[in-house]
């Protein structure tokens, strides 16, 4: 019983530190972003202004991901809670955006969009559940790998480009080349991030399994 109490205290230690407060603020921004995104409608047809606002908030929320990490390292305030909540905040932002985009048919072919979103959901939710499992069994939270960070970067860039309604700058006629290239880059980033997502997920699972084997061998 005392051991469980100690584990809970160590997890929540430093919850009010500036890096963790930044992380919690990002979660609030996610809620605001999703509200605007949904209200704006598919491709922002119901309200273009809301779509622009949603895109800007997405950019701010995604950018501050580096701020909490930088603060934690600079002031030596890296906590177990921060290592857990930081990727969760990322997942809420990106997965929320992908689900709405899939519902609105903004990921290209409807079936492809839902398959891509489903794979992201499967990996991210699975890894999050595993993180809690590791904590519950007395292990430490495993921080995101370098591949996982590249995944987050390409994913945020791709979704960010999708959010900005640059197509409103096109005023009829044949679709301009620049807009076609814009969408190609956008979808390439999202699909490439899926590959990194699945690979980094395998890395995490492999790391947890190997760590468990080492503990069992002691």
C-alpha cells in the first residue's frame, strides 16, 4: 500500500511546474481548436473565419510542444507527469484533428482517410494504454524516441497545412498548380508521418518488452 502511494506521489510530483502548466494549457487549446474546426464545417464552408482561427490555434498548440520540453530541460524540471502528459497532449491535438478531417472527407478518398486515421488511433491509444500499464506496474514512463519526435513533427506540419484554408485564395477557373502542389505536400507529410508512427510504436513496444525481460532476469 505504501509502495503504491509513493508511486502516485512520484507521478504527480511537480504537477504545478511551469513546463506542466504549459502542457495543461495546450490541452485547453485543443478543446478550443476542435470547437472552431467543427463549427467551421468541411473545408471551412460554413465559416472561413473560424477555419482560419482553428488553423492558427492548431499552430500555436503544436508549437508550444517544444516550449514545455525546453523549459523542463533548462530548469531541470523534467517530471514523470510531464513525460506522460506531453505526448497525451500531442495525441489529443493530432488525433482530434484527424478524426474531424476524416468525418469531413478532407483526407482525400473517404475510405483511405478513415484507414489512415484508424491506424493512427490504434497506435496512439495502444501506446498510451501501455504507458499507464508500465506506471501501474512500478516502471518509469519511457520518453518519446527520436523517431517518435520526427513523427510528431511531420504529422503536425501535414495537419497544419491541411488546416489553413489557402484554397479560399483561389477564385474559380482551373485549379492552379501551386494549390495542387500544396495538397500533394500536405498529404505526403501526413502519410509519411503514419509510417514513422507505426515504426516508433514498434520501437516502444520492443523497448517495454526488453525492459520487462531484464527485470524478470534479475
